[in-house]
C-alpha cells in the first residue's frame, strides 16, 4: 500500500530516516549480529584465546539438564500466566460489557494496573505472599500450612505466576472489552430471539467472534511471560529457590552477568531471538488472515 | 357481544404476559446485581495489594515487620513519605527517592518524546517520498520488532560500554529509543491522509517540511497523545536494561531502587519500601488515568 501523490525531494527522506536507522543499526543489528557470532565461539578460562566451535555451544546448551529445566519452567510459567491473565480478563470484560450503570467507572478501576511496572507489581505482592509480613502468607502459616516462597519451589512458582498475571489482566481486559463491543448487537439479539440461553449465546456466538482478539492476546501474553516478567522474578525470588523460578531470560541474565560465560549466554540469546521470531511470525500470519476477512 | 370466554382468555393472556415480563425484569435485575457484585469483587481483588501497601506506608517499621498487615491508616504517613523522599532507605541503599524519581522521569520522558520524534520522521519519509532503498529502510525498522532489548541484552551492553556510555542517561535511553511499533502506527495513519491534501499543499507551493509542520503534525495529535501514554509507561517501567547499565546511584531509577531497598530482607525498613512503592507507581498510573481516552484508543489501535 502506498500513496499516489508524493514529494519529489530525494535527499530529504534519507535525512528524516537517519536518526532511526542509525539507532537501529548501532543498538539492534550490531548487537544481534554479535550475539549470533559469539554463539559460535568459545573463550578459554582466562578470556585470552577465542576459538570457533561451530554449534558446540548450542549442543552443550541442549544437553545441559539445568537448561532443559529452565525451558520446562518457562513453559509451565508462561502457560499459567497466560491462562490466568486471559480467563480473568475475559470474565471481567464480559461482565463490564453488560449495559449496567457505572460500566465506565469499572473500566477505569480495572485499567490502572497496566501502568504498574512488573518489578513494582512484585513488590506489591510481597505484602500478600510473604510468610511473615504478607496477608495471605502469614494467614496460611497461622492455620498450619507451611508457606514460604523463599524455600519451597512450587510456592515460589505460584507466587511469581500470580504477580505476573495480575499485572497483565488489565491489558487483556481492555482488548477483550474492545472486542466485545465490536460484536454487532443484532447478532446477539437474533440468538436471544432464537431462545439461546446466555451461556449458550456466549460459547456459540460471542466466543467464536472474539477469537481474533483471543488469538492476538495469546501471542502478546506469551511474549510478556517470556520476557517482561524478568522484573517480577528478580524482585520476588531471584530465580530461586534452587532455580525453581529460573526462566530462560533469567538464566541468560545470570550466565552473562554473573557467570560471564559469553559463548553460552550468546547462544541463549540466539535461542530467545528464535522464540521471538516464531511468535512474531505467528502473529503476522494471523494479522494477514484478518486483513483478508 | 364479546364478553364470556373470549374476554376471559384475553385477560388471562395479558396477565400471563405481564407476569412473564415481570419475571424477566426480576431476573435481569438479579443478574445486574450479580454482575455488580462480581465486578466489585474483581476491582477489590485488584486493589487489595495496593491498599495494603498504601495503608502499610502510614505505620511505623515495627508494626509492618511484626506482620500485622494493617488495613487501616496509621499516624506515620508524613514521617514515612518525608523520610523516603529525602533519605530513601537508611539501612540499605541510602539513595533518596526524590533523586531516583527524577531519573525515572527523565528516562520516561526522553524515551517517549524521542521514540515519537524519530518514528514520526521516519514514517513521514517512508510514506510521502519515493527514493531508492525505501522498502529496505522500512523492513530494517520493521524487523526490530523481533529484537526486544531482552534478547540482545549483553551484546548491546558491550556496544554501549565500548562507546563509554555506561552510567549515563544517553546509555540508558538511546538503545531503547528505536520503535518499530510507533513507526508502524504513524505509517498506517499517514496512509489515511487524503492525497488531495498533499496535492493542495504542493499547488500552494508548500514544501514537504512545511506540509509536515502545518498539516501532518496537527492531524497526528491524537496518535501522539496515545503513544505518549504507552511509551511513558514503557520507559518508566524498564527494569532489565537499567539494571545492567546503571551501577551508580546518579542514574538509578526508582523501579530498580525499590528492589535494591528491600535487599536481603534482614533489616528492611518495610514502611519506607511501601511509601516508595506508592510514589513509584503514582506517575505512570496518573498518566494512564488522566489520558485514559487517548490511551485506550491508542493501545487498541497500535497493537492491531
């Protein structure tokens, strides 16, 4: 798609593009290229000699049981964050879409967590889940459930999942609400006249019509769970206990920053890049299909 | 004469219809109440963590550390907020919250304004001109969608440190400033500007820069406002990149600062952490709520 009427200048557009292209090149392409290049190299223990080792870094990565653990943790974590954040948001959106008084007020009251940083959301949830100073954590220990997310891996995972999902609900809510409001009233009325019950109307009419939104949000939520939850994990559990909440992005950070293993952390970056590319590709296939509708 | 059975049947039918309507009405009203109840519960559940922190920030450190989890305000509000603002956490980081807030504000503003500025210029170039390499430039920008800062974090750090930009605002902000999303949004919007407007401008002898300033920019204000909200929040909430690039308190942002304030939890001043948390989430929440109308529209449009 492009314009028919354009300006004839030749030099000016390059000038206009220069800032963005310069930044893109220096801070996107150069580092991404380096990550790919380094992922094929290995440094000796003293960082003096570097040799080309082909795919060895990748082979080693996928033979490392700890890395495979990270992959599994990331999948479990992402699944639950996405499922929780999307189902709660859909439920609330369906309710807020009913024409009741104060619908706008509810909307305002539900959208602000969008603005809260993942790390800050984590800090907020400390005061719910902390075994000594948290509302729920203290209560659980009071009734005899041994709750401490700093010691118990499963509890740690639950804690970071809830905090991460909480922050994402408002975003999903906005999109589900927009999606619901774009469903023509006449379609719903027709179903109602046919005598379909509200529940049946929802699953046979509303939910299928909402599927583009749902699918879009699925990709966005997975991306969020993969990458943007770093702050939640760092603030709450630091990947622990015993690496129970060490997702791929957290592990890549620890290997690069703490263990200074350039080859392995670059290989991990490349794996993550492939994950983003796959997710983006899926998203665009979907957008293209939507354009044809 | 119509009285007799027919009239009775009619009266019965009317009565039945009225009863049915009433039943439907009661059912609807009951459903409405249920809807309100669930929504209020949802809102409360959402607000609970904030409420706890808000209330906790008005109590002294002993109350919070004992695990009393106060749900009502206490008498230490002014003291806690003042201490956090001017001193930060006395026992751990000792960086005043005011300084970190300023850093976060500068970062969020420069990221938002910078992204909007470079994106609107490049979108303008791609849409309103024809030049060799146009498609290549577009794809180069477009493909950055696939390279979020998280996946190229260490090589980017290497580049920034080679340029001597560690612990500077420039190093903090510049690598985050290229935005494919903003460029795509502006491009999409520019394509809807009618050709006649460009034609008219050309006939009036207005050059591309004049057309940009007098026509395109004013038409784009809604999009700019929406993007501003989204990008301000994005900038304010950055975590991984500032964590790597800032090692000195001079450029420390508030989101990083809170986590550092908690430290090892041995002698965390929880009340000050809570006050700091409230302060840290205020600016982005305020921006979202005050600019809600543009934000919602912009968000839904940007992503689609």
